[in-house]
């Protein structure tokens, strides 16, 4: 199974997810979208699988710093555009396997994928 985990290197949630994978001997590739970027195709796939409301991290500092006009009228297309412009607005981590896309980290969501 091919596994890729997407996020930002210094994020605490990313560290927890990577530690969880490492402790279970799960082989994965880490994609830091702050340094490597992210393309529209990935975001569209994630939004299709989980919904833009889940993929867009509205609780994060980057989103909260936006002016009200940028936050107004959010929909799928506007959310994707914001995340392309500022990947820090993508909820972390995004885990992709051959079969599934999981947004965020909870051990109970990861466990069935790797048991």
C-alpha cells in the first residue's frame, strides 16, 4: 500500500500522526506542502472525499487573520482558491492511501487502515 502524509513539518498534530505511523512501522512518504507546494488536483480530490468544510482549517491562525471580505461567501471554489494561495489553511494532516483519504489525526481513524 502506498501511503503519503501531507502537512507542515513543525505542526504538533503532524508530529503526533508521524509518531503514530513510525511506532507501528508504517512506511509512508511525507509531503511538506509549505516547502513542496500543493496542486489543485490534490485539493479537489481531498474536497471530494471529505468536503471543503473539513479540508479548510478555519480554526487556524492563517484563516483567522484574513479580512472579512476574504472569509465571506465561502464555497467549494473559494475554499480551494484560498488553500492554493496559502497552504497553511489546509487542515493537517491529510493522509492518502490507495483506498482512503483521512483529514486530521485521530488514532481510531488510522487504526483500521493499517491493522
